[in-house]
């Protein structure tokens, strides 16, 4: 399974990167391809390319603020392939988040 994600929180520091790490760790444990874009205090890092978004089975938006470039995800939203969660949820319950992502694949 291929998953792409974006993580972002209001301060753009701790939760952004903790959510990224939790999602990556759980996906690697399951043998899934994962790429997480962060939109934090350092700006956009590890930016997702449109081809990566298009090829992904699921998009996880672990965000608690508005993010840049949301229009890139319109097709995934229309397909019902977007899981929107709070970054804290990814940090506390990464296995549940990936379980939920599997259900919408």
C-alpha cells in the first residue's frame, strides 16, 4: 500500500514532526510505502509531488490548521481517499490511524 501524508500544527514544531515520525514508523512496520510532507516552522519540507499524490492509495491529513497547496488533493478527496485527523491522534494511536487508512483504500 502507498500512503502519502501531510502533518501540520499551529506552532509548527513538536506535533508536526511527532505525527510525521509516528505515521512513518507504523507504515514501515507494516511494509507500506510512505512519504510525509511537513508544514511547520521551517516551511514545507519533504514536499509531495503531484505524481506521488496521484499514485497513493490513501492520503492522510494529520493537520490542525489550514495548509498550503490543498488544491493538490482535490482528486483524492473526490475519490473518498482522504483520512483527516488531528496530529495528536497520529501521535497517540498510529496503529488505529493506519487501520482506518486501510479501510478507505
